[in-house]
């Protein structure tokens, strides 16, 4: 049984030894670049951890971890173009360091390589391919809803939760399920691990939204208030509309109006005050706890010794207890 | 045994009945659009034709034909962004009709859907997935080389042939191989059909390059001289450099220089005259014939009655005998 940091080391060392083709350099260099600038490798570690619930030879799950890491990085390459995000992990995004065409085409081949890594697992071919395809389609749908909601004045809380589920959570669930499939887990365990990941993912995103407004810049590692400046209709915004008085809610809606131009720093403060007036942080914590408890109930139902499951429990507690 | 037009009708009617998800509309509408504006459906018809060499129930190969058609259209969505091509099949390209972000994300989901259509064929899962992945990677590599060669002054004929093989021909070969795999063809037949398609694809591209300069506008359906205006280092250009006198070749090189600015209509005429002086059309026809004969030798080696193979022979003759 390996700890999550130990699994991370195994993944990193095997990733370092893995060689993509040299040519065409302009196709594969962007992949080498995005992989080299790191990231927390949460998803590949979860693949290994789920596999490790059932089997000890975690190296055997490396290619499955690569499926998820390559897919995740493909989505970053393309999302950063769509979201006009110039920086990624403190470095220039691929479309800035290279160009947009390189980010498109290298993203494409990175997605296809995710499928290529599945070829190793001849005993579980159909399950793994269909899981990868289903998850990939959902992530695209989530990104589409996220973009659509930027240009819509009215979004419901249900729509928002469904969007973050698609954009973020299904890949966390998918990573865990993938590891368990290769580990020969039964279908029940596969489903519970998927639900554990999916719910942790939603709880994580709610926390992430909260920290984006109320976190400490040095701990969060990015400028506070980014979601507000982008007028992102997060749970904070949507729930505040429910909780505030009519006139306060009208004011908040007005500040977020799609046609209303950019938000000034004064308005960021005003919006933060409105969120505070609604005590929306309490409601965020409550909703986060609902998903967190749901997640743990699924982890409890996985038919593996508690001691083995402690790796995943600790992972979730670290992720959701964080103030950064 | 169905003729190619009959197979086209079967494909079109099943495609018309096929329903993509309604929502998110901004994700799936671009797919409906690109599929609705037609195209010759060469690749899906080849999947059905190859299957039909072995089996009569061609409807069973519909989803495999969709794999190839969806992959081809995904590549068009992304290539049209990269190549800055505003029109496709006489209509606005997806990134013009919608926007670049839609063309990126809807292209992504179209590629993933190509994989989704493979899920039907549970008896040939591994072969089909690995063929799809290998072919997809090669097409991306071909597109990358094509872009790279635009900014390089020196490209060899071998490099050019390899580029068109990757960008165009492997998908023709892959379509035929896919149909034959599902038709339970033996490995030898699969390989010969792949090689038939790959060589036909190269011959077709050489002809296409020739027609781009020497074709008749009304028959070719696009403005003559497009490759020259884009300074595309086609076989015409590369072979002319070999055939012309030193001073003529130097002049041609100078006209195509990467840093040399756009080409005027006078220069288009001058370049066409240089191609004529080199008699490069004769050399194009010769090289086309080499690949064409190679292709037919592979078709001859397929262990199926000649009569059945006549559909593919007629297809190739029509494609390569064309003056449009």
C-alpha cells in the first residue's frame, strides 16, 4: 500500500522516463512543455490509488494514469485558448509560448494519445474505452455550458452544479473508476469509487469558488476576486441572489449584467460586501459538506479494508480541509 | 453487392436519421451544420464498400462509416481554423458561422464521437481502436508537417510525399481497412485494402495538385492557382526545381521565398510558365501512375472475386481519371 505522495513519485519518475516522438517537433514539443511545468497530478495519482486498493504492482496502472493526465492536459490546452488564459501554472500557456494553431493541433494529438495509452489493457478494453469516451464527452459539454453561462443573465443553481459536475467532477470520478477497473474491482466498487470522486469533485469546486473570493492570496496562489471580475455565475453569486433582499439582489444582478461592461475594483468590493451580507460562505460550507458526506458514504461502501481506503480518505480531507 | 452511389444513399439516409444530443445546442449545432453541408462522403462510402466485399448487410457497417466521417469532419473544423479558410464546401466554415471557440470545442467532441461509434463492434474492439488511434495521430502529424513546410524554404520530394501520405492517404487506407475488419476479412486482405487506399490517396493528391494549377476552374470548382498563391511546396514546385535550368530554378525559388511577401497575379503566370517549361505535368502523371499501379496491384491481391472488387476499381478509376 502506497501513500499518495509515494504514488506521485512513482508517476513522476515513470513520466520522466516516457518518451514522446521527437518529430514533428512542433507537434510534440508543446506536449513536453505542458507536462514539464507540472501541476499537482491529482488525477493520475487517483488512478494509481484506486488500483492500489486491489493490486500492489502500481506500475501496471501507469498507462491508465497517463490516459487521465493526457486528457486533462489536452483540455487545458484548448480551454486556455477559449478562456483567453495567458498563464498556466505560473508559466505562459501553450498558445502564448507557441501559437494558437500549435495549441489546437497539439491538444488534438494529446487527446488521441490518451486513447493510445488504453491499448495496454487488453483485458478490460471495452469498459475502459467507453468510460474514457463518456467522460470526455461530458467534460466538453461542461466547458460548453460554462462558456454559455457567461453570456446568459439567468442561470439556476441546478444548472451551475450540473456544469461543474461535467467540467470537473466526472474526470475525478473517472480516474478512480479507471484504476479500479484495471485492479479487477467488482462493478459495485467501481460505481462507489466513481461516486466518491464525483462528489468530492463537486465539493472541491464549491470550496474553490469560495476561496476565489474569500481566500488568502498567498495561500490560494492567484489573485483574489478573479471569478467576480469575470462575472462568473458561481454558487456564491447564485445563492446570494436567493438570500439577499429584493433591492440588494437587484443591485447584484445589475452588477453582473452581461451587457454591463467590465467590473471595477470598487465594484469587486461592493459585490464581496453583498456576498458577506448574504452570509453565503456559511451556505457554501453547508453545500460542500453535503457533497463531502455523500462522497464518504460511497467510500465507506467500497468492499476493501478501511486501512487501505485511508489513502483516499486522507486525500479528500486534505483537499477539502485546505485554505489554499 | 452495392454500387458506390447506392452505398452513398444508404449512408446518407442513415445519417439523416441519426440524432445527436439536442443540448448543449452550442456544442452540437456546429456538428449538425458541418454534416448538413455535405461533401462527397468518399471515406464513409469506402468503409461500406470494403465491408460489402465480405458481407451483404452493409447497414451493420454504418457506425464504422460514421467513425471515419466524424473524424474527417473534426479535422476539417480544426484545419479550417489553422489554415484560416473561411469557406468549406461553398459555405462559411464553422469558425466563421459560429466562432473559433465553437469550432475548437465542437471539433473536440466530434473527434470523441468518432471513438464512440466504435463501441458497437465488440468483436473487433482492439483492432478497430488501435487503427483509429494510429490513423488519427498520423493525420495530426501530416497537418503539422504541412504547416511547418509553409515556413521552410527547403523541402524534399520525399518529405512532401510523406506529408500528403499522412495528411490524406492514411485515412483513405484506414477507411478501407476498417470496413474489412468488421467484415471479418483475413489480415492479408486488411493489409492489401489499406495499401490500396493509401496509394490511391497519394495518387489522388498528386492529381489534385496538378489540377490546382492546370485544371479548368468550372470543373475543379475552385479558383485555379490557389496553391501557387499560398506558395505551397507541392510536387509541381519541388519537381520543377529539379528539372529547370539553374537560373530558372533560382528564379522559382526566389518567387517562393518564405520572407518574400505575397505573390502577384503576374507572378502566378510566371510560375505557371516555369512549371510548363519544366514539363512537370508529364512527371506528375508519371508519378501518379506509379502509385495508381501500386494501388491496383494491392487490390488484385485481395482474396475476393474480381466482380465484387469492381466497385473499388471503378471508384479509383473515376477518382483518378477525373479532370475536375
